[in-house]
């Protein structure tokens, strides 16, 4: 079913050096401009971010420093990009939380105000999550074909969850699971070990403030040091450990952080 467009709708996606809107940069932008007359105009640009691309990010999108060293900077394409986007509404997947804020930030860095306040925005992820609910009731109906009676009572929720887990194993038995970053997590089997690997194997602390990277090393999963090795941060920024220990973090997080710190000191001592 075709869209009824008053203005062009430009759907776009960014590949970036990381997930921080403040400090990360665009390394590739692809746009498809859907015109009211049905025409579709596609443009894709690799961009030199002027900062190194972390290997963790390159492993996700396949773009390395060497691939963009001769590409134009965002500053050099900003005017032509703004002209191409002029008068169009915006769309994408998760654009409200990440792509649009980062794109606006890139424009502001080069002295251009990319105003989105008067544009319509269509976020396919938000529509997906609203229409395909991710609640226990929805999962119970999807996997078990039943309506959850007494939802939000502890016993009803517990019994339904047990049924859902068994139904998931029946449905996905033997299938390989890959996370959003392309990392293979394992294969669904009737063994609890396999279900753990899929569900929680990369957590360092239960709150998820620290996780294991692709090399099995603890990295921070929040804030300015997101994706950085915990041992490196603790050795390079001496006050960070004390800040976390005094901060509003769960005791489990503080305990695991201390274990990592002591292990690092032990290696240095050895």
C-alpha cells in the first residue's frame, strides 16, 4: 500500500563510531527520499569521522579507518546534505533516540542549525514496539496461544512464564541465535546452559553496568566510558572507582567492580 505523501519522506540510517550522541561521529549515511510522485532517490556516503573508529564498532558495521581515510568529512558534505533533506519529513528505525539527535549534533558542530521541529518524524522501531507488544501477556498469547488471566499477580505471571520458556524451546530448538551486534550467542536446546548463554552470558553485574565484550573482557556499559575496558579506566582515571563506590549503584555492581580492580592489581603485582 503506497504512502500518501504531502512532503518527501527521507528515510535514513547512520553507521557511527559508537553510541554516544555527544562524542561519536558518523562514518556512513544512507538515505532514500520517497517522493510524493512515487519516485525514490537513494544516496549513500561514507564519511571520514576525523576520529579513530573503535574496533568494536568496525566489527559491527564493517567500516574501518582505512575505508574512510580518503572520504569527505561531514563538514564538507553538510551543505549539500542539508539541501537534499530540505522540505522533507524524516523516517528511520530508532531515529528518535539516536539517528536524528546525532545528525543534528553533527550539523551543529559545523555551525549549521538543522531544525527538525517543523518536520514530521516516522520511527519504524516505535511503531513496531507499540504494535507488537513485548509484554508477558503478549508472549503468552504468541507462544502458547492463550490469554493470560490474572496478569500481574505473582503466581499467574510465574506459571505463564514457565509455559512460555517451554514453548520457546519447542519452537526454536536447534536454531542459532545472533544478537543485535551480530555476535553468535549459541544454539537453542533443551539444556538450561544454552538458554543462559542466550539470555545473560555477557553480564558482569546483574544491573548490566558492566558486560563482556567480544573478547570476553569486562567493559563499561554506560556513561562516558561505555565500551571501554574496565581495567583500563580504573588504571587511567584513579577517581572513577571511588566515584562509583560512593554513587547510587547496586551493591552487586560495586562488588564486581572491586573484584575486577583487585584482580588487576594482583596481575600488576605478579
